[in-house]
C-alpha cells in the first residue's frame, strides 16, 4: 500500500490558464506536480490571448453562472494581486458593461455588492450617450493571461516539460501513464489532470463512459499600438475597459511591448483554424461601432490592413457555459480529473476551478458552497 506522500503527485496535461492554475493550487498544498505541454513555451493555446478581462457575469435572477463568475473573478484578482505586477501584467481598473438594446437584460439592481448602475460621469467618460444602459463593476479589470500562466508555473513543487505532446493515457496498478506518439513514457502519477482544452477530447473520448461534450469556438481580437493613434483618437479612449457586445481595452502592453488598444472578439463555432483573418478584423470594427460608437467613428483608419494586428485562438466550450472540473468518474476512472471548458471566461474561472480541483483531491474545504460547486463538477457528465 502507498503512503500519503507517494499519492500526492499529479500529472497535468496542458500549461494554459487551466493547467497552470490546477498545478499551482496543488503545489501550494505540498503536491509534486509535473506539467506537460506540446508547445515550446507559455501561451500556445487560448491563454496566449494578449489581453482580456476578468469581469463578473450578471443576470436579473443572479443565476448560477453569475454567482460562479463572481467567485471566480474574486479568486483571479486575489491571485493576480499575489503573483503579478500591477500596471504591466494586470490592473484593477473597474469595467463598464454597456448593454445594447435587444441583448442580455441587466438587473435593475445588481445583487453583486461590487456592481452598480453606472453613474452619469462613468457613462460620459466612456464616450457613450447620456442614460446609456450600463453597469459599473468595481471588482474587475484587465489581465495578460500569459503573465498569469508563467507566474503560476513558477513554484518549486511544479516541474514543466515543454514540447511533450501526449498521445495516449492509460491506468495500471493505481498509476496513470501518459505516452507520446512513439509510445515513450512522458510521465506517471496516481493522479492525472487533463487540461488540454478542446484537444482533451482526443485523449479521453475512447475511455469507458466519457461523455463531456467539449466544442471548439474560434475567436479573434484586433489590436494596434497607442503610439500610432492620432490626438483625437487618444482623446476618445475610455479610461477603463468597456465590456458588452465585445470588449475594448487600451493602455495595456502588446505582445511586442509598446502599449496598445484591443477590441474583440469574434465567435465562430466548430472551427479549429487559428490563422488571423481580415474579415474578422472587419467584424471587430463593426463590434466597436455598437459597443462604443463615438470611438469607432474616429478609429476607422486603424483597421486598415497595413496597420491592424490580430491574434486568434480556440476557446473550449460546454453547452451550459460552465467548465468541467475535478474527477470525471471516480468509479470507472479513479484518479482522472479534468479542468477545461472555460469557454470565453478562462481568466475569470480558471483560478477558482484550479482551487476547486485541488480542494477535492486534497480533501480540503471547497472554495465554493457545495450547491454551486456541483455545477462545475466534471462528474455531472458521467454516463450511467
Ligand atoms: C479571442 C479570445 C478572447 C478571449 N477573451 C477572454 C476574456 O476577455 N476574458 C476571459 O476570461 N477569457 C477570455 N478568453 C478565453 C480564455 O482565453 C480561455 O478560456 C483560456 O485561455 C483557456 O485556457 P485553457 O488552459 O483551458 O486552454 P489553452 O490556453 O488552450 O491551453 C491548453 C494547453 O494544452 C496544450 N495541449 C493541447 N493538447 C496537448 C497534448 N496532447 N499534449 C500536451 N499538451 C497539449 C496546448 O499546447 C495548450 O498550451 C478569450 C479567448 C479567445 C480565443
């Protein structure tokens, strides 16, 4: 029989926001974690997004997604506070949510204590017409996901091996073994967490009873350098990110270094291609014209093909927009966990999901009330 010290070891497949968050949460509890990723370095998948928002979801009835994202954003902001450099890696700016007519209904009085109807001066600062329907989320801001991934992986209990594409997983003698396409063993441990986004499906779909309905959802953002903006364009930039039908962020370092502006994102179902496309820049320009019409009017030239830059990635989604985390099927697949399906909210949800998985594995108190945690459990998809 193995001692407890032997069993507190995990393999994690995928070094994006999901995998790095699980690894960090386990490592903080004293587990030894080996993370394997097929890429050469951080940010190969959706977590290579240059900049995104941590912002809560709100709904008139404060539904499950709203309550979970609120807890998730809180967890992410605390992690950012601990591990990241404010102003360059992330910033707690507050986020204005502009709700367009015909889109999702905003609650008259948000139940989130950190959200409220936006004030006239906040609406004005965003450059929106007076009385535009908008909320102000005080506990929200922008984050550069690669920075968070890299910081989470910097833990002495975590070892990361790059350029390790896992091709197969199997369990013998209470140990999971992962191998590459040549059958070489890449790692072994009693616990295995699959966090390889949509590619998790290829690794898991042959397992008995596996029925988590993962889907790819392509998305592209458009961005440019602040230094290339005219004086008029600068003056029209909102002083905080604006979210709604798309999102606009400015004053955040671009992947090359200089400060930039960012508008996203497109949504394209069942597409697994990630090259940047000009028609998607056009779609983002259109998105800006409904999110921030005044800014869009003056930004037109910035979307010219020789000026605009882009980044595209694949989100991994589930039908109810809630991730699938933790043990998949403890009876048939003991020791096998998932942390994926973050959809369009990996920044807001991955840290909480990592904590939840680690709490389940380490028999700790959960970071969420059990009635909410069960909505995230990968086990909810286990077939009978
Ligand atoms: C355009 C766009 C805009 C977005 N904006 C926001 C936003 O504003 N706010 C927000 O919260 N979220 C946003 N998201 C979503 C967020 O980026 C994702 O939810 C998150 O990055 C998913 O992280 P992940 O670790 O699950 O997946 P990934 O980051 O895709 O990581 C998966 C990793 O697994 C590795 N891998 C895959 N297969 C294998 C294998 N067989 N062997 C070894 N390694 C493997 C990959 O190399 C990759 O590194 C956006 C996404 C997109 C595409």
